[in-house]
């Protein structure tokens, strides 16, 4: 398997700031790597989630856009470039 698509992952407001997004990201990354992902990941971040993805090591690859009626920011993470964030 070389590609897995996950859409619209959110952490409820009362649980934000407790490291859950980081744990979810680390778990998802490990599953992907174990299943053949080469270490390259792309997300379409909600506008308000951009700071979280930046903290996890993702980099924006374009400005805010409207995709399928939803505002988002395409972002990428490459294990070879970003390391093991």
C-alpha cells in the first residue's frame, strides 16, 4: 500500500492543548510507514489548524484555497527533510 487517505480529523475543543493531535499524527505516521509509505505526507489543513500542523513539522505548499467548498491550506511533511517530529 502506498497511499492512504484520511479526511477531516479534528480534536474536540475541550481536549485541545493536551497533545492529542501530536499523538494522533505519530500513530497515523507509524501505521503509514509500516504499510509502505516512503515518508511523504500531504494534508489539507483547516485554516484554524495551520498552527498545529506547523508545530508538527508540516510546511504549506500553497495559500488558503477553496477545495470542494471548504477553505483549506495544502501542507506537506517529508520524513527525510523534517526528521522524526
